[in-house]
C-alpha cells in the first residue's frame, strides 16, 4: 500500500470535495480493467475564495462514473452544489450519448451498424457519429495512416478489450490476410446524406483511439453551456480542462510512469493490479500515487491524452503484447512505451497520441513540432523525448531521465 505523504494529503483534500456518489466509486473494486486507461493523476486541491469583494464562495465538486468501459471523473468549480450537480450531469450525459453511438461491442451502436454493412451499403447515421468519423480520418491523414480508425478487424484478432473473452497472439497468416482490411481511404463519407460506407466486406471501424478525447470535448462544451467557468473532465487518460480552480491556479495533471520502480507492470488481470487499484486506493479513484507519476504539468485550457503499452496488454512467453497496433504490420507498435500529447482539443490530443505511438520517437516529435503541439514520448529504453515547446513547462522526475 502506498503511504507517501502525497497520497495522504490527497486523501484529506478529497474528503473535502463534495461527492454525492461515493458509492459509485465502489464499483472500481470489481471493474479493475476499466481503470487501466486512467494514466493521468489529477491533483485536486480544494480552496475557497471570495472573489473581489463578491461574497460567493467557489468550491470544487467532483463525481465519478464508469462510462466508455473506463473510469470517468468530472470536477467543476461552482458557487453552488446544485449548479455543479446540474453541470456534471450534463457532462456525463454527453459521454453516455457518445458511448451509445460508438460502442464497438454493442449490437445497437451506430459503429456496429456501419461495420455490419461494410462492403454492402452505406449507413445513415447521427451527425455526431459522422463528425467523429471525419475527425478520425483527419488524424489518419495527419499521421499518414499511423492512426487508422479501420484497425477494428485486426484488433478483433488480438482481443485486448476487457470485453473480449480471449487474448492470444494471432497466427501470422491470419494477420496478413486481415491487414488488407485496414485502410482509412476506403471510408466513404457522404456529409449531406449523413452516411458512411466502408468499401470492403469485413472492414471494421474502431474509434477507441479517439473517442474518449472527443467525448471529453463534448462534455466540456455541455458544462460550459451551463455557465460553469472552470472544469476538468477526465476519461481514463484523456483529460480536458478549462478555467481556473478556486485557488486561481490552472489544473495540474500528472503523467503515469509507464514502468514504475518496484512495481513492475503485470498483466492487467493479475492480483497485483487488483490490489493496487481496487483496495489499497479505495476512494482514490485515479488509482495512482505521486510515486506512480513521472511528470507533472499545468493544463491551461487544453487537453492531454496519454497512450501507453501498459494500458491494455497481455504477456505471452515473456513478451508483452499491447493494444496499439501498427496498421502496416498488424502487430503492436514496438518503438515506444508511452506518449502524451497536449493539444487545444481532446480529440486531437487523443488521436495524435495514438498515431505518434505508432510512428515512434523521432518521427513523432517531428510531427508534433510541425503541428505546434506539445508532447512527451518515452521510448522502449525509457529515454524521454520532449517537444521543444514543452521545455520549462514540465516537471520531470529523475528516475526516467537517463533511461
Ligand atoms: P489510445 O489509448 O487512445 O492510444 O487508443 C488505443 C485504442 O485505439 C486501441 O484499444 C484500439 O481500439 C485503437 N487503436 C489501436 N491501434 C490503433 C491505430 N494504429 N490507429 C487507430 N486506432 C488504434
Ligand atoms: Mg488515443
């Protein structure tokens, strides 16, 4: 059990935060895999302040739920519990709506309808689904196909999701024969008719690499529409914040150490993992202590997204197989172990972090800098790469520094 003062102080801060749904946090005890994507630790400091003679006291209110197969937390700064609750509900409603539209595993979702009709007919879909597919194609173009939302058919072979019953290394032949079904250029978008057509039978959209960042964007929009002036939405490792906390500071986030010392990453289904997030950290929804963090930074009206090889993986014959697939090979991308991207919008941070994970450190940093985005990459030797524009804005721990 982690007992650092950081954890203790966070616990006492958390107690001060109004939380109407403590019981929901209990769900985490049996849904451990849903936490795997939660790579960023939110430091929540609770202060009250009177604004320039105005008597209103601003507090932080937070609620967490399991949505999109993972752990989501919304924190808002508000003068009243009722207003906060209303805004938080609106934020979660957006995430839930997107979950229903985009869930790859649900027979009811629009993504499933599109996948079923692949090679046969276009499918008329909701504007929101059309919008995110357009954004996914935009990221595919920006990353030259390193991010490809048509990875679904190959992802299915590996079975990395908590909803897949089996995880195994597919045969080389199977991967080769399925690879031809990955090609984002074969997604035909008819905007005026709001239709999507996948040109090849067997092609499958999988928006797992962009959906959470996009949902964070939409949740923030819904919260702003309620008149809230500062909030943070965290959907696993996809976090977006705006405004200032009551202490007039920006939101501070931490990036998870992909290889924490003395606590080697185990299979997500191992007892160690269960103990780590389910019991020892009861009430600490983020499931991380300061020891698990290798970098911290302030989020100034921006989003951050982390892709890591420790989020969904299995180990077979001593080799780690993780969930970010190189669309060129059909195998897990081998060069890096963690990528965090900071961008003005969540969908961009999310999609680009997945794409950069495939591209590797050199090409990844070049792409990020050409786009004016900030990023942190840890390669397979634990060497850290930062975009130039991030230097001086990030607090890095020593251990990882020299690999
Ligand atoms: P993330 O955690 O945002 O990096 O997303 C990882 C998820 O994106 C995986 O679980 C897959 O659903 C999907 N995915 C895996 N490889 C790719 C890829 N090369 N391009 C787009 N999506 C991918
Ligand atoms: Mg992503």
